[in-house]
C-alpha cells in the first residue's frame, strides 16, 4: 500500500494488532517501538516559572472549579490554568493503555482523580482514573456506535466528545441515544443517577455534540445539525432553537449574564433562556466561512469553541481564504456590527484550525495551525502538517496584530496555557523520515514564542492524540490523551510543580 492510499481503517487495524489487551487493575503502558531510539527523548532547557499577571476567570456557580470541569477548563472556555504545569526539570513520563480508546475530554473530581470520556470503535466509556498511576478505578459504558453508519469513526463527534462535571461530582454526559446522563462520581465507582431524554426534539438523523449549564443551572446542549436546546433540570422539559442549514461541531461557553455562546458553520451567536425556559437568540454575527472544508477541519466553518475574555470580548477563528483570521467581537452592546478586529494567521493556502483558542492573559489569545490533518494517516511515514502556533494581541486602539509565530507543527492538540508559569503546551510532530513518527509535548514561552523544551512521548500512530486536549492536573502534572491511552508528565521531585 502506497502512502497516498493509506486509510484510517488500515492504520486502525495496525493499531489494534499493536496494542496489548487493556488491564483494569494494573495498566500496561502504551507500547513503544524499537525506532524510539532514533530520536533524543528531551531537547531544550528547563524553564523558570514566570507567572502571567491576569484577572481571574469567574467561577461558574454550577461547574466544578476552574481548570477541572471540562475540556476547555471553565465556562469561559479559556483553555488556561492557574496551576503551574511542568517546567521540564527531570521530567517523569508515564503512560497507560485502555485499548483503542481516546479520552478526549477530561475533568478532575473533588479527590483530584481523572474522569475521562473515552471513545473507541465500539462506543464511549466514562473512566475514573488514578492521576498518578493512571490505573483505572472504575468505568461505565455510556454509548454504543453503529459502525455500519460511520464513514470514519475517528471523525465522529456525536454523543461522546464533550461532557462537564459539576460541583457535586456529578458528570453530565451526552450519549448517542440523544440523552444527557447524570453520573455520580463516587469513592470507588461511577453510578448513573438519572438522565434527560432530548430525542423528542432532536431527530434521529441528528445528534448531540456539546453541553454546558448557564449561570442559573439550566442545561444547554447543541446538535450537529444546528439545534440549540435547553433542559429544565427540575422538570426535564426540553425546548429547542434551530439554525436551519447550519451545523455545530464545537463546544459551548457561558458567562454571568446568562448567555451561552455557540459557533455554527455560519455565525457566532449568543443564546439565552427566556422566562419560559426556551432558548432565544440574543445576538448573532456572521463570519467568513470560506469556500470549503479545509484539510484539518470537521466542517466548513470555524473550528473553535468561543473563548470569552474579560467582561466584554469573545474570540474565534473564521475559515477565510487565503488565510484564516483570529477575530475579536464585543459580547455587550446592541450595535449590529460586533466585530472589533481581525488578523490573518499562518501562510496563504495553508491555515486552518479545529482546536480552540487559548487565552494568554490580558487581551491575547494563542492559535494553533492544523491545516493538512485529514486523519491519522496524515502523520505517518515521517509526514506532518502545516506549521504554526501564533499569539494574537488586541491593542488599545482596537486593532489587533500577530505578536509572534512559532514554526512547530502541532497537528491536532487543543493547546493549553499555564498562567502559573508562562508556558504554552502543545503536542507536536516534526517532519522526519519513513521510520520516524515521533510525537512530543512541547513547551513554548507565551511572552516570546520561543520553544523552551520538547519531551518525546514515542514513535508511531499509538502516540497520535487526534484532536484530544492537553490537560493540567491540580498537582501540576500534564496529561495528553492519545488514540491508545493516556500520558502523564511531571517534573522530578522538588522541581517546582504547584501554583508557580
């Protein structure tokens, strides 16, 4: 089979053959390859923590504490942590495999244990995992998949990509049966304690993809075919607002005013619940959705969850040609044009992202280029994707500019900022030769854009994180889910983990 004809199915078969049988009592590591020896495991210089001054993101009254509740860390979808992540000092790396199962969304319960919603060929499983050993404590199957109806299970986001954890250690998990499960995270197990059925308002050819509570506790959800619904948690009553002809492929954000922010394939919108509990449009703003679904994206439109900044801003990317833009909008006010500024990023004909912007403190965001990632086959045999990670700043005069661009290639990861130490974490794969498909956790200085260090995880498709997010735990460890398991990184003893 030539490289051009490699398919996700063929690579999946190879991955299944490679992986050992997953163990629940003593996790096996993600299997290495002999070609791991072709690359140095660590390069660069350990960093010194340089915290970023910032106003804190408001704590949502329903969600678990900021940094622990969901894929994008908090209700503002900041993708930024107060905690200091690894500085690169005597890094300790551990991995565990749970079969072909990627825990794309991770939260941390009140005991600081990992709660991951993990997707595999057969469906989705909620896993409770020890944060140090990566040993699985408990699991609960939440959804099954109909593989006959899927052209590519690796690009399917229906009923298993997003969930959130509340302050009482209850997870709200979407399912392929168009339900929202309530799952209690206990001392030793996971227990389904209730559910909300939204199938009467979501047709069988549609599916739920994202969920988020507003500040009053009403449960919002979004569907792939452009529906935004509200569930009354007391009665289970469901009401829906439709955006006909539009799709939703990203998560939601919310603020203190009761608004929930959603990006469709055509617009950025703020939605709220009216007095009857029905979702209504507060405002919307179209953006340039381009002319095609670029390689690296799941749809023709923005690939970003809205990122809320301060009390008045929201930022996304568009899908413009020849280059996409980072665009800032006003959340407040009543004017018809909410756009503050836009700036193009990366190279002509080679810019796209399917991962959220990360807040860098102040009025700065960080954006990652995913152009060229059309699946796990895109990064085998030494290949990689279009390069670029950039910081974009909104200036006092209302203009915006690219502060720096780093030329690393980060094919698919949701990048994360540590406000506690001033580092941006991305998951990178440099171009190489046919025998080398090495992946790295890479730390970039938020202020200058310089790469501080890179730690290799391993060589091969089992180390591909395929659109999953990077996470920082309450203890300062970093975690990267992959299609074959989970990787943990922490500085050696006494190396400076904590709040920075």
